[in-house]
C-alpha cells in the first residue's frame, strides 16, 4: 500500500500544472465563445440600426412629399 500512496503523490504533484493548463484552456475557450457571440450580436444590432435608418429616411421622404403636395394643393384652391 505504501507504493500506491507514493504513486498517487507523483500524479498529484503534476496535477496542479495539468489543472492550470486545463483551466487556462477552458477559460480561453469560454472567452473565444463569448467574443464570437458578442461579434454576432453586434452585427445584428448594426444591421437592425441600418434597417431602421433606411426606414426613417423613407418615412421622412414620404412626409416631405406629403407636405409638398399639401402646399401645392392649398395654393391651387
């Protein structure tokens, strides 16, 4: 049994280094995943903002056209 205790001591001494490497790999994977998700969400937000901007531009153009038609129609009457 003494040899079993000695054998388990050596892997335990190596385990902190292995644990650190595993932890570093897990944290790096997590950060990469979060970065990719953030990039995706950012792209979606910018796409939505661009769409809203185009829609607002269209609405402004329609309002100007309606105002101009009202001015022309009011002066004719």
